[in-house]
């Protein structure tokens, strides 16, 4: 029997969690990004953009901090083996560098909502296609 409440799909659940982890864990004052990997056993791996562990970043200089921030996708992907995931849900379309990491981990599907300015989104989409990764914008 249903309780009348809509149950989210795994994709929607992962994307909601990505936004939550970005909001509550990212230190970046300019862009908060989150990533959630849904593993084959339906467990989650969380990642957010931020400093490399043990390193301090000067967050006041926007351009300099961009050179030092670890992206949420890479942060999450560090904790899985290739072929271990169903999908990765991210707050924004991954950059082309993160697309390569996602391909290396053999994640077949990227769920995302936003497209950030300042990144070559068209090339990221092209690269995902070349690597056989499905992009789905929710």
C-alpha cells in the first residue's frame, strides 16, 4: 500500500544528495559542486569540490583557487574501482578532465542539472560521447 508520497528514482535521489553534499561540505565560496556515485550494490560514494586533504587554499583569489581545487567527481571517483558504479550524479556537467576520470572508472551514466560558465561544455559532451558515456540532464 502506498503512503501517497512520491518515491524518488535512484537518479533523482543521487542528484539530490549531490546538491546536499555540495551545500554542506564545499568550502569554495564561488561554486559549490557535489558528486554522488551509485555503486552496483546501490550504496553511495559522496564527493565535493575542495582542497586536497591537508592543504589550505586561499579562497579569496578566484582564479588561483581554481588551479588548486579538487573537483567533486574526482574526489568521489578516488573511492571506487573501474566497473563498480552504475552512475555518477553531479550538480553540474563535469569538465573534460573529470569526464576522463569517469571514463577510466567505467561509469556509464552521468546525471547532472547545471552547466557552468567558464568550462568547455561542448567539448566535455563530445568527449563523453566518444567514451560511450550517456549524459542525462535532470
